[in-house]
């Protein structure tokens, strides 16, 4: 603005930037339905809204707000595999990891082949059972060595999808090429959890 050949500058502040955030990183919950909540921190004039990316998360209160507030939501009953959802508040994400109803069980929990002669073999089995209420998907079964020991263990199995209450079998073979004691682990991975079974054998 110029008055009598003199220039005057007028500076006007812009709309203040809203600060909206939450300190909640995420939740790990069981398969049962439950109610959860987390705080939202915002400037007193800042409006915010919460949204979920999955239908099994529903809001009880705090889906929208201005200033500080609390988001309260319900996680539905999970009758299937483990799952993950996200609650987002103005770009801040809160993860919800919910366990499935599958539950893996193995027996025996450790396997000792005893002492056998070098050049012979011994075969034993591990039973994998689904104690849950939904199908158990076995994704990987493998044998690993321990402390660099030469692998003298092998496995074969019929495990893919195990129905509730059902089971499958992992057949293990110990075929030592040398003498002494060898140890390793059988690893089993599934959507209902993972486990490892210690394997031991001695050759003379």
C-alpha cells in the first residue's frame, strides 16, 4: 500500500497448520471380540476423523473430533485365519493384529533316535494337530543343522491343510554317516503359529 509516495507493507498470517497425532502404535489381540481405545492429540481448533480399512473394525465413539479426544472401537470375533487391520486418524495409522482360531500342536515335542550303528537308519514320526476351530494351513516344514553339524536327518510329510481336530504326520529319518551324537531342529510353520522340535541321534 502506498500513501504519499510512501510504501507500507501489510503481512497477514495464514491459516495455522493443524497438528493431529496419536502415540498408539498398534494392538495385538486374541481371536475373541473386544473393545479397544487410544488417545488422539490435536490443537484445540483442529478437526480430525478416524477410519478403518476392514469391516471387522467398527467405531463405538470418537470417529470424529476437534482437539484432544479418544477413539473407541470394537474388533469383531475372528472365526478364521489371523488378520491385520488399520485405523487411520488424519494420516496416522494404528495397526490391529488379531490372532486366528487355528492352534498348532505337535507331539512329541522332542525326538531322540537313540543310538544306532553307522550306515543304518531309524525312522520316527511327529504328529501335527489342529486344536483350533478353523483350517490350519501348514506353509513350511524343514530341517536345519545346529552348529554346523552335517545333516543326517531327513523328513517327508503329508501336511498341507489340516481341518479342525485333524492331524498330519511328519516322518523323520536318521541316517548317520559317521559316529557320535548329532542334533538339529525340525521347523514347522503355519497360519496358526510356528514351532520347532529338537532332534537328536547317536551313531556308533
